[in-house]
C-alpha cells in the first residue's frame, strides 16, 4: 500500500499547472498597452509644452521688469543699440556694432558678474569670446532650445534679402560669433520711413536704436531716450518685448538669427510689427520677414507690455492691430482679440 503522505505527493504532482497565455491573448494585451500609451504620450507632451510656455511667459515678464527697473534708474528705457543716423556729422558717427539692450539689462536680471565683463562703450567684437558666448536662460525660450545650445559661430555669409523698406541687399556679411536669444525688443511699426532701416531715433517702439553721444571715436551716452511718458497710447497697450521668429531649421543660421548682444544685425535683438511685417504663422514659417515677431508656440506669439503684463497674441492678428501694439504714440485705440 502507498502511504498517505506518498499519495498526497503524487496527487500534487499530477494536478494541472497554470494555463499559459496564447499568442492571440498576448497580442491583445500588447495592443491595449499600445493604445494606452498612444493616449498618454500626447497628454504628457502637452503638459510639458504647457510648462515650457509658462516658463517662456515668465522670461518675458522678467525682461519687462528689468526694463522698468532700468527706466527707474536712468529715466529712460535702454537703447536697442547705438546706431548713427546717415545725416549725422562725422563727429557723431561713433557707436556702430556696440552691445545691445541685452547687455544693458544684465544687472537687472541678477547677472552683475556677467555685466562687469562687458563695456557698453566698446565694440561687441572687442570682448572675449567666453563673454560673447554666455547667455542667460532668461533670454531663451525652452520650447525652442536650451541655453547650452544657443551660440552661433563666427561666419562669413552671402546674404540675399529684401529689407522691409523694399531695399534689396545682396552681399557678404562677416558675423562675429556669440550667443543668440529668442526675445526681441519692440522697435515699432513701419512708420516713419526710416524706421525700417533701424537708424538712431527712427523707431516707434519703446526700445529703439539710438544715436550715440560721442566722445571722440567712442560713445559715452545715447541721445534718443524713450521714456514711459512717450507711450501716449498707454503702457498697457504698447509692447516692450516679443518672441522673435526664427524658422525651426535656421536656429543657428545667419541672417535668420544672429548674436543677441551684437548691435550690428538688428533682427537678432529687435523686431517690427504691423502692415508689411505680420507675425510668423507657425514655428516653421519660412515666408515671414527676418524682422517679424513670432514664437515657437503653435498659434500664438507672446509679448511683454510696458506695464509688465504678458499677452499671448493670436498669429492671425490683423497687421493693423499689430502695428498699434508696436507703435507707442499713434493715437489709435488698441483692441486685442
């Protein structure tokens, strides 16, 4: 006879095991997981873009606050750059290719150490490469790039373009390398006529090119000082800064972009808006002007206004309304959609 313990062992051995998955069941499980991932990933990407959009908005707000604090200290907004007027006498032709507003604002963005490496009365090219290449995270939009991927090398490029004034240009341009940025000062709309060329004093925005006050061959001050009271349309309806359009495949290519700190190439640090210069329609738009505003976010372009607020503007905005947003004193009523 077989003992009870022996019989129990045999019964356990003969009991059926767990049934394995069939191939069809496995494929069904994989398909379900794929569907769930397909639903989840867009939600994750949307959440990430929402966070990047919020950071971008905060960057613009910080720029507006810095410009306001600069104004409180100097009784004027910083110059976009120092740029002589063609009709100026020889004694007033200093200042070309000098640092931009992005250098002037460094102390107001908690970057005094970097500011001390700059001399706003010395040409951009005369500064150390390490200084020219260093960019603040505040100056770049996280939806487009990081601060570690925002430097254009020194290049010589054949440029063929048509300026907003309708003036054709076809020439080689030497570009001194440096950090690029994603935000531009509001230089104004396309009036008066010289605004298109970016000459000193011709802009209708709040941060414009200014004629330098020369001390021999070097600038010592700037003449065309724009103050908050000059925004007779109201600071809450006049742009200070906006996102600058750079096509996705041209993020480090001249003339679509250029060094933010260098006053030589205006579209690198300042833009226009209005009839003739609409917002870029999307981040990949290759038909928009080099002088256009336009962000990396789908459907909108963000602007910091003179009162410190930040406004997301639909890219389909009328160019007439956009011009009113960019002009400080056109006496037109602005009604943003």
